[in-house]
């Protein structure tokens, strides 16, 4: 027999724990649904931005191309190729057949030409055998032998073999400050090296204290097929900056510095 709708309705209230078990799972709680909606919108936006930017040029690549076209590096800052990885008799060799390679070779050869080894006949021949072109080596050797005569060595406080007196250290070190190519061709080049250098006798009782000097060395080189080699060189004084207001080091300090601090191989 059908039950009339006029009859009173009876509700059964379950305990709180049981309500959660029997509650319908067809509808998610509102906070969770809202979070899922936000995540979906963000994902769609990211996909849309990626698609829109897919065909645009890379700003990093564009900047690099612009910098390559108009370099902003200061002329006095280190730049270009890495130093050569090989050496002979302590001198960098195997420079690249490029303008930068020629400037690197010129800087390294300037260091060799300004070294204390050049004051000794044996050392001078070793240096020239390493850096000079074979067609120019004999002429350069004769020229430098004449330049480092007994009289010249005596003025520097050295004996006829280029040795310093006992208890003194002869200092001759060249430091390239910068290089530039003044005349370049595929098989020959002329490079100028602006240098500062140290020259003198360090030690107690020295009559020729170590002093600094500034000069520009011009080297002419030719490409031999494996490296740039020296064919000629010339030297002129300056340009020299104003000397700094510094207290000169003692003879012992200079001697220790020369013995403790090694030199460098250079690259443009």
C-alpha cells in the first residue's frame, strides 16, 4: 500500500565518523576543485607562451652577433686566442697562422730578446735558434754579438762571458704591455710591442741598481709553414709614463723577487 506524502518524514543522523565513510564521492570538495582549475589555467598559459615564442630569434644569439660585429673590449684588455701549448727552450712556439698568432709570437719573442740569456754567447745562440728564421739567423747572431761586446758587458757590470760578480744577480726582464700589427701579409708581418723592462745588478754594493725602462720593439717575422719566425727587429725608447710615487725596494727584495717570481708566455 503506497505511503502518503503527508506522513511525517524520519531522518537518521549518523555519527560524524560514519558520515565521512558513507558520504557520496561523486562531488569533490570545493577547495580542491578550485586548485585544479588554477593549475589547468597556468599550464595552458605556459603552453601558449611557448608556442608564441617558438619562432622568435634567440636574444642571446643576437647579442653575441652584435658584439662580434662591434667589439667593445678595451684595446688594452687581454683578448683573442689562448697561449700556445708548446714551448722550446722555455719560449712559446707553434703560434697560429693568424694576426693574433703573429702578435702572440712577437710578444713571446720580445721577452726572449730582453732576457738575461742574451748577454751570454751560448744563451744568445739558443734563443736565436728557437725564434729566428733560418735565413736570418746568421745575420742576427753577428749583429747581436757585436752589440754585446766586452765593452758593453763591462758597462753592465758583467765579465766578458756575461756573468755577474759574485754575490750579485744580473736582472734583465721584459714585460710586454701591448701589441699591434703595423703591416701584415699572408707570409710576412710587422708587429710593434710596447714593453717595460728591468735592467741592472741586484745585490749589496751594486754600482748599477736595477731600474725600469720603457721602449717599443718592432719585429719583422715571416710564416715558415709551422710558426712565425723572426727576421729583423728594431728598438726605440718610450712611450714612458710618469714614475709612481713609490719607495724603491732594497737590493735583497729585488733579488728575491727576480728569483721567486717566474715569467709568462703571452698571447694577444
